[in-house]
C-alpha cells in the first residue's frame, strides 16, 4: 500500500465514522475532508472544486427544481388524489399508496414523492382511526424502491450513470434501470403491503399528527366561478367532498348576504360564495377539488405568466393597524392586492363576511397574495407571521403545461437529441418563464447539503481511484472469493454495498462502490454493467436504519419509530432485494 493510498483510506475512514456518528453535518464533513486532501497534496487545487460542475451534481439539482414545479402546478396532485380513502383495508391502503409512491418516485425525486404522500397517509390514518406508523414505513420503503426505476428517480442511479460515462465512454440511459428496478420494486411493494407492515412492533405510537392548522380552524370564503362543476348542485351535495378534505361548509352567500334557514338545500349558482371552515391546506385542496376560486381572485390577475401566490398565517397583536378594523375598510384587496382569505378566532364561528369582520387582537389571519407583497403587507399591518406557516397556492391550470414541458424534456433526452442536463435545464427555464416556479423557489428547491456532499466526495473518489485504492479493494474481494462463480461475487458486492448504504449517505456509497464494482468485473473478466447496476440497486436499498436514506429519517418523528424498528421489516426486505435483484441482473444484463 502506497502513502497516498494509506492517507486516502484513513481519510475516508474518518469520514465514514463521522457520517455514522451524525453529530456533524454531513456536508461539512465531506467538504472538510476535501480541504484536508487538497492541503495534503493528494487532490490538486484545479480538481478541488471540479465536483460542483460534475453532470451528476447538476442533474440532481435540476431534478429537485423540476419536482418542485410538478408539485406547484398540481400535476402530482392529479395523480395522488385517488389514494386518499379511509374505507380501504390496511393492506389495500398500503398497496395503493405504495404503488402511487413508487410511480411518483420514478418521475420526481423520491424525497419529494414521500413529502407529498406522507401528509395524505397521515390524514387517511386519522380518518380510519389507525396508527400512522403501520403505513408510513411501508410508504417510505416503497418510494425508495420506486426511485430505482429510472435514471432521475434517485441520486445513486445518476451517480452510477455518470461514472459509467467517465469510465466506459457511455452513460446509462433514462430507462436502462427499469428492467431490474421495476422487478425489484414490484416484489418489494408486494412484500411491504402483504407482510412487511405486520412486522412493525405493536407498541403505543404517536397518535393524531396534524401538520397545519394546529392553532385553530379558519373560517374562509370561496366563490363559484363560471363553468365550476358545483353550479346546479345543492350545497349538501358538497358535503362528501368536504368531508374528504376535513372541511365544513358553513353556509351559502348570495348577493352579499348569508342565506338563513336551510341553505344546505339551496342550488349553487354562478357568483355565489361558500363559507368554509378548515385548515389552510384543506381549504386550498377543497377549492381545487370543487373547482372553486378564492374570493377576489380576479383582483390578482392570475394568468399564464402571473407571479405564483402564497398563503401565510399571521397573528394580530395589540396596536396592529388592522386591530379593530376590517379588511374592507383597509382596502387590502383593491388597493394592496392582498386577500384576507380566512380568520381563526380560537375555534369560534361567525356569520359576518370575512372581509367585513372586525378583527380582534389574538386573531390569526390567512392572507393570500404574491410573496413579495405579503412581506410588505405584514410590515404595514403590524402583524406577525407565524413560523413555518406559509402555504403554496397550487396553480392547477398549469398542470397540463407542466406535464407537457417535463415529458418533452425527457423525450428529447431519451431520443438522444439533447444531453439530459441540458434538457432538464431547458425545462427549468420554461418553468421559471411561466412562473410555475418562482426565482426564489429555484434556489429553495435545491437541497444544497446534498449538493455539497456529492461535489466534495467526487474529487476524493477520483483521487482514491487514481491512486489504485479502489483497485486494491477489488483485488481483496476477488481474492476472498477466488473460485466462486461470477454471480456469487456479484452477490457479495451487492451485500457489501447495501450494508454500507444502511449507515452512510446513499450518494457517498455509490461514489465509493462504483469503481470497486468496475474493478471487480475487470479482474474476473465479466461484463461491468451488471456490477454497476448491482451497485445502483444496493446503494438505494437502505432499509435497516433511519439514517441510511433521508426518507427513513423523515418518517421517524411522525411515525413514532425507534432506531431499532426499521430492521424488523427492513432486514427481510433487503434479503428479498438480493434474492430478486441477482437473477434479474443476470437475465437483463448477462455476465
């Protein structure tokens, strides 16, 4: 072993220990290791920051932005709307959610897919009066499995594809991962839906978990636009849809007056307003499902290229400009372009129109408008925004446009007409041009810690490979498996990679294991593709711990899980992945 190899092995050992320890941010650990390697002279200054321009880093950042656009436009909501039902049995519910989660993970980032579906799963669990813990872990595992189906579904696939391009001259294509990934995903989803959830420990778990509106429900108004599907229906016919979204329809407003008596039997007309009660997210979702508009929408001039709108919750202190006055008096909508969409007053209901309600100190207001205007109006009103209480208004009319732009970018890449990073970049530019994502959201969507981690480890991985370090590891594996059939050596590589991924970031695992897999294949004279594909599968399948994959970390709090809960379902699932993936690799990518 040379001095350079010894230094880099020691450095990676320290990095692994610190990543497993978890007390220091993983991006700081990786970036610090890169700086140390540069100072020690084992990474040149010219190569130090080459990782930030690496195609894998660029693709991951662009995929995150594209995912945000698909969420903003309601494109994902269109797909996921069918999954929320409290009437299904638990295995059927888990199966449906898992299939949708895996499908979404194949086309958007799997973390984004889980973030969207987790709230729906919790809501369905509360309605069915069952512990969310029984379905959240299967959902997390399913989104991880689904990410393996396409190139852009999970970062390890992107890393492996770009490594193959550098080492062998040609990248894996968008759907080259599908044959093995889809096979593994199908078997894995069947397992988590039929057997896996039964292995979760039956202890007391976190009960009802509410995301938004914990401070109280808002009374809000919605207007009935032309061509709304609610026109001609009686108010009571909206009750089932309202129930699905945890909304209470309080009454009907016509010609500026709240109808008294049996409003439930009134036929809804164009221009009517409905008084609603619910939390911000539920109100926004109900408006989309019922094809209703928020009151005063025309004042915001919503169009194809309009600025995206946000909802923000603010609390009214003593001395606020709006305290003792109403929105109509302050001309919030006509003069300032801000809609007072709802008011929460410690659970109290009121019959006054929202815009004419006299606001009191302690009220929580739900304001709607462009992000920059919201910041100005909160200062002008003297109200205090509540932390983590900003909600995006979904631009549902842009859903088909968003889907078309995304599919167009993918089609150009698959056809070989446009390089994938350029196709995704063009898609992002189009999203920004049509205000599907705002300029601020372009930067907010990128998970910069992952970008820094990957960009820092790429030069270190290249240095380890150039020093012969990965070749040394490959020779050790080959020596220990001498005389074994090639499929058995591939199995060992998958198991080692999967074990590393359970305790390290999956991107870091893919970066280290990819050159090892290639060197092992070269050493035994086998086709390198099944070994690289095996690394991709194994690096993604981290099911034993909450730290192996971010999705597992995200569900830990809402599900009330302990560190030791994951292996109970994760270990048999990982064994199943090995059993299924090895024959699949041999069939689709012959040795």
